[in-house]
C-alpha cells in the first residue's frame, strides 16, 4: 500500500471500499498510477535480479522467475499507458494490447510537432516543443534569450532575428544550435513542397538522428516501432487520393478532435519475455505465477446512479420529481429505490471481479493501492472488520443456540 501523504510505501492487502463516483482521469490519478507503477517495477526488478523461484509444472521443479511469469491486472486499461511509460523508464519490457495512446507517445508527439513547424513555422507551441526536444536541445533559459531578442511578433520571428544577428560571446553556443536548426528547417520546408510526406518523415529521422536517439532511450524498441508506424501511416495515407503535409496533419487533427486514436505499434509480442498488462475480465480462466492487482484504491464509477432518470429491466422507469410552480426538482421514491438496487448490483459485480483477480495467481499475489493517510485508512478498515466479525459471530451464535434447543434443522 502506498501512503501518498508521506511519500512512503508499505506492503499490505488493501480493499476497495469507496462508493463515490469516479471522475475523469486527472492529476491525482496520474500521481497514483506513477507511484503504483514505481512500486511494482521495484518489486519486479528485485524478483528478477534475485532469481526468485517459481514452480514449473512441466519439469516439476522450481525455475528462476522471468518477466513472462508476471502479469499486472487492472479493472480497466485507463492507467496502462502511464504504467507502461514508467516501466520503460525502469528498463522493464512490458506489453499491453492497447487501442489508444499512440498520439500521446512522447516520440510521436515530438515528430508531429516538427511536421507542424515545417508546415507552418508561425505556430509557437509546436515550435517551442521542437526547440525543447532532443532534436535541438534548448532549455527554458535559452528559449527566454531567444524571446528577448525580439519581444514582439511570433516566436519564429524572434528565432529568425536571433539567428540573423551577431551573437554575444556568452550566446555563441546557443546561436550555433539555433542557426543549424534554422538552416535545416528551410531545407525541410522545401522538401515538403516537392516530395511526399513519407519521404519527408524518413528524411527527418535520418538527418535529426531522432530515430536512433529514441532507440537508445528506455523502451527504445517500442519507441522506434511507433516512429516506423508514423512513416507507414503516412505512406498509407498517400496511397489514397490525398497528398501533402497540410492535409496529412489535418487528417490527424480531425481524428484527435473526434476522440479517435491509434493503438501503439507492437514492437513486443505477448509470447515474448515481457510483463503483461491486462484487464481482470480478460484474465478469466487464466492463471499466472505472479500477479499484481493495481488500482485497488480507485473509486467505483457510480455516474450511472446520478443520472436524471434511471431504467430497470424489472421495474421500468424512474425520474426525479419536478415541481413546475416552485421550479425545483428532487429525487422521487422510485428513483431512490432504483438507485439503491443498482448500487447493490454494482457492488456485487465489483466483488465478483475482485474474486476473479484474487484467484489468478498460482504462487504470488500483490495487491497495490494508494491512500492519502495510511494510518487513518487502516484504522477505519480494522473498525469495519471488527463490526463485521461481531455480526457474523452473533448470527453464528444464534444459529448454534437454535440447533441446541431443537428449533432449527441440524
């Protein structure tokens, strides 16, 4: 269990007890996913480096644990891209069958920003992203120096003015880097007008050496696969009747505006020696030597219980009561009954899902959760556990007394 209030972590078996609605994926979720990913990565690295044994039924003896013996189970794949990014930083091979996350990949975002600058350099945000990226390698202080050289106009105009003027002695290194990029940008803009988008992308990989740089980063094989996929998708786009860099970028923009995305390119297969991420539902019927169940402290999604109206296959329709004269609305008795019924059904389903997760491990099971105050939360769990234990003991005692007096069937 991770205590976010103290920034420390300790192992425990947390239970999901929140019944509030789950919001969108926000900063708190991002922090939780990163903390839990780091904790899981630490345990996995320790297991592999220490060559801890797991039983192999084929040879009927123990063998050192491999990455393929380890599975991370999630209620949904919302956290998967963040967990994968953290594992790449830790140098742990990981695989997940994702249908989204391609455009959020750092290397793809940098290349798309560079293509936007080539198409129209008067876009400040993509230009700043490229200048800060490993392609140019400027820091915030150097960007401020460029901006000061010409305080009005776009950032590209300030960059142009900085490259054309004679630099101060302390800015010679900065001037050399920006001048080299400025010259290359002119050449790339010419190539974009004369050639195909796919040829331009491969030219950028070759001249910036960004493809090789991405290969040397943590998770480099996956990053290079994503960059190759961008090149392949540009070729597929140009196989249609559409041409040109502007139209290709507009196509990507419209896709993202609709909320569409592309799955990350598959550099690693599920059968390779990798840690696998999957949903609890997709793990039904499967067993694994080592299982991590993450995100146990996330709130249940109860947004369906807050709708203005509710439907039930058994009882029909329920809505809020509206008083048109006083212009107020409040929950009606049928809606409150529906809400309670649906809430109990949702909790029962979540308990079934949790049971599936807890029964997937053959040897090692790790339950991972993040709380803001571990001591307070554990104390709350202990109080609730004692109440439940007392209730069961009372029921069991009454049943025994009924049996002993002959009032209940044995």
